[in-house]
C-alpha cells in the first residue's frame, strides 16, 4: 500500500515526535522537505531494520548498563562460537 504525500509527512512528523531515537535531534529541515526529496520507490530493508532495532534496544533499552559486550569475527564459524558463548553483539 502506498501512502499519499500528506500521509507520509504526517507519519514522519509523528515518528520524530514520539520515537525516543529522535529525542535530542535538532533539525534545520521539515518533514515536508524530506518527503519531497524521497524517491518514488520505498525500499524494504527488513533484515537490516531488525538488526538495527535490536542493537538500539541493547544500547538504549531498559537493561542499559552503559556498554554492550562485543567482539569481532573474521568468519561465520567464529561468529557462531561467539554467539554460543553469549556475546551480545558481533561485528564482521
């Protein structure tokens, strides 16, 4: 379903006003200007969005402890072993 231009503007304004992620962001532009510059196709980055949401909740969620246990992995096998060991975040 495609939203109208007005619906996109209202949705973006609502997100900026209610989402804690944007709490301290100062903007020199309006939601209308953002929608104006968007393309006509809306990308669906489902997997990336899920990962970003999970990392955001790790860093800023209710269990916030000021850090996130994290290790780097060179291979998928290393990443699996780190996940089994309980590492919260892995970067490749």
